[in-house]
C-alpha cells in the first residue's frame, strides 16, 4: 500500500479562507481622503436640487430664506471633513467632497 500525501478539497478550501482572512486582517484599512474625492460641482443635479453653493456668502437670501451667514458645510452635522480642511466628505453627497465654506438646504447645526 502506498501512502498518499494529498490534501482534501475541503481542507484546501479551509486553508484558503483562513489565508484570505489573515491577509485582510493584516492589510490596513485606508479611508478615502477628501483629497481623493472629486469636488462636488454646483451643476450636479443633486447639488442644484438642494441649493448647494461653494460659498455660503454667495447664497441667494431671497431664494433660501432659511440660510444664515453663520451656516457653512464645516459647521453642519452632515460634513465629514476635518477642521481646517478646504474640502471634506458629506453624508448627503456621497462620494463627493464639498467646500467647507459651502452651504445647502440640508444644513443642520453640529451638536
């Protein structure tokens, strides 16, 4: 009788899954940086629908009566950028970076 040094498919699959899991655990998760995100255009259909403007100072006060001079993306609950950054992510405009000094109708003060 000859001795076989073979491995079963089930054992091979288990080892493969463990190897993939270990590789995933060792790979650092790198969050997308605001610099990596494309900047939101004021011509974007969603931006237009929500009255987004790159500059809170340039918002039409007659058209958007709820706007106040102190309201900017950087002070909004939806803004994901860090203090001092010119652009940052936004929960409303996923995958796009908004201007920290911008504004839209969804502005809600950070707690």
